[in-house]
């Protein structure tokens, strides 16, 4: 049974699902869709264009689908789309898209911790975790199962590969390939995300292969192009090898530095 506090401000045109809890002082604008089983805590705001899947939790002070902080924005129609089981903690801000893509997307089972900011046209894939006070600029793409440490700042148009982990406090100015640990300043390769991969069911053989691939890329005297050619020749076809090769070859900003950078 949906429960709406009489102290909440819910526009009659908003679409509210079943078994939703809306606490006092929540504000929901007209062009908003809230899926079944959602919980909206006091003082959160859902602006026009907010689209929530089922069983989302929005904590106090969060602001979803505010107008983007982009001087090129001309009030074009755009949205923020949340998947199922998304948890948005206290005072998170998520801005809707611009004419570039018309949407900001947070896929299912994502956790965004308190005081973080997700700018316009970002995509955060399923099962990612964004820790406290992370600042994500526009057009950033964070792939599935990535973990972003606290107080990280991510430059616009950067890409974060799947199953990667970024240490707290880093400045991300380059793309971070899949399966790695990234840290230091400037951000650089610090090994593979061994513990995360093991927790997610990767076999010991796959983890060793990923480790050897990155040794060929980051711990050799070859340039990136040469290293990728060696990896393609040396290692048999696998989903992990192809994910790494495709990610790096498609990088427009370039990838982070290797471990031996001085």
C-alpha cells in the first residue's frame, strides 16, 4: 500500500507506483515516474524528468533530475533514469541530460554514497559503487561492478572499466581500463583488482591471465600499441582479453599511466 505523508508535496500529474513510501517534506514534480516499492525519505526532491525503477531508496536531501550545470543547456527535454534497487544516499545530486544524449542513466543495483555528484549525460552501469563525496563530471561512463573510492574527482568524458577499483582521493584525468586497481597522483596502474574479481566468481586462471596481460601492457618497455599487438598474439581469445583490448583501443582520452611512470 502506497503511503504519502500529508506534509509531502506531490504533483497530481506524477506517476507513483505501488507500495511506495513518501515521507514528510518530499517534493515530487509533475513529469516524474516512481516505480513500485520505492522509499523516498524526507527532504529529497525529484524534479521533472526523474524516472525511478522499482525498489529504489532515496535518502534525505538528495536531488534527482535537476537542470544540468552546462551553459549550453537550452532547457531541452531530458531525463534521469534509475534502474531497480538503486540506493541514493544523503545529499547526492544527479543532473539530467543535455542535447548530447538527453539522459543521465544509473542502472540497477547501483549504490551512490552521501554528498556525491553525478553530472549530465553520465552513465553508471549496474552494480557499480560510488563512495562518499565523489564528483563525476559530464559524459562520464562508469562500467558495471566498478568501485569508485571516496573524494575521487573524475574528468568529463572519462571512462571507468568494468570490475575496476579507484583508490580514494584520486584525480581521474584518463580512462581507467577494466579489472585494475588505480591509485596515486597522477593516477596510475597499481595492480589488478584481485580481491574484487575473486569475490565475483572469476576463476584463478582468468585472474592470472588478466594479471599477465596487464604486465605486458604496463610493465614492459613497449608503447601501448606494441603492447596490445603482443597481447593479441600471445594470449588466446577470451572475454577478459577482448574486453581489455577493445577498451584500450577505443579510448579517446588515453588510458592512465603504467606503474613505472616517474
